């Protein structure tokens, strides 16, 4: 069964929605964007999150000690690196935290052949958070990887069928006017899990 991540969680009503519908992961975005949360806000939200749902911290070229501090506060269970972090950065980060690491790869116009020592790859479009899908033909498979970039209720099953991802990473696809929508969260989780009627 394909796992589900709802990224860009930033408020208590959204925490309540994910607690009700139980995706496998949620994402706290710690980089400047409309979905950004502070460590303080994320800490409060994490305290209300069902412990069965893993919280992923999304960072871009962040200082390792800052990630370590957030991890030590039990705000996040996993780390997602969405910048230019190289393999030596990942090696240094592993010395500081024991959390699984996701390395995001932006898929442009050319086919991708990317290797990493991170625990998971995440394939995303060139404009992360834009809500646009990239050319899925540029990756052979997403097996064992997270797949992001414009995933919504209309294309989630096609994404699973085409690329067999380990996890679908959904953000704008469950938003209405830029705000997370509890009904859309419910709908896409039901569609992916085959319970939607």
C-alpha cells in the first residue's frame, strides 16, 4: 500500500484533520514559504499530532545544528533536505541525528539518475510547492521513493500505477485557496487507500 504524506501542515485544524484521516506522514516546512512554520509552532502542533503519524521537517541548506536542535526537541521524526545538500552534508547530519533522511531531487527536462546515501529519495518538480506535475517519464520508477509535485485526487492513482512510489507527498493538491482543506485531505486518503466511494 502506497504511503501518504500531507506536507505544509501549519495549523491545529489541519492537525485535527490528519489525526482523523491518518496519513502516514505530515510535513512541517521550516523554509520561507506560505506554508512555513516556526519551531515553536511546530512543537505545539506536534504535541497534538497522533504519535502514529511521523512528522517530517523540511529544510533547505539549513545549518546542521539547527536541524539537530529541532530534532532534539522531538518536533520531527524525519528530515527532508530540499536544497543543494551534498553527500558530505548528509554524512555530517547523520553524526548528529538518528532520524531517517529524505533527499529531494528536482526533476527538470532531462531524465534523472540520482544516487544518494539518504534513506529515501523524493522526486519533485523544478518549482517545489507550485502544484505542477513534472514529466514522470524522466524517472523510470519511484519505487522506494517519495513522489511530489502536483499530486491531487485526480492523478494520485495514475501516479501509483505509473511509478509505484513508496509514498505520495501531497501539499497544494489538498488545498483550497492556498489553505489546507480537511475534505480534500479525507478524499485523497480514501482514494489512495481504496476506500473512497
